[in-house]
C-alpha cells in the first residue's frame, strides 16, 4: 500500500458528500465503487465517517459494503468455492427453462 494512495483516500474522505459514490472497477455487469459512509451515532457507540467499497450489479442501487480487508478476504474465499459454480449453473438452467414462452400459432 503506497502513501500516495492513503493520502488520496484521506482527501476523498474530506471532499466527498455522505453516500457519494465513485466508481473504482467495472467488470461485466459488476461495479465496485468507493462510498463515503456518514457518521453513525447509537445509544452505546458511534462510528466516525469512513470510506467503504460497495460491490453491486450495474442495474442495482444497493450492494454489498466491504469495510475491512478481512471482509474482502472472506468474500474472495466464499466466491472461490467450487460448489457455488455448480449451484449457479443449476439455478441458471432452471431460470432459462422458465423464461422460455411458447405460443400457439
């Protein structure tokens, strides 16, 4: 991690508005954005404003917020499980079957 990148993130934290998003990566239909999360005050604790990564589909408004390196590592490990490949292929085949409509002529 470079000092330049850390300084750039500090600058963005100070200049971005709450909930403002800045795109970082787009891969196919998936977008990764930098999001400024506002200060949060609760009854027992508070969290200062901070930046997070949001991973979402390009046609979705909401996404998955990643705040720590551990969360990103957990997500990577979860997505690399081969069982998910089989499950998504099975789901996709069911979806394709149901999305075909036949009309009588």
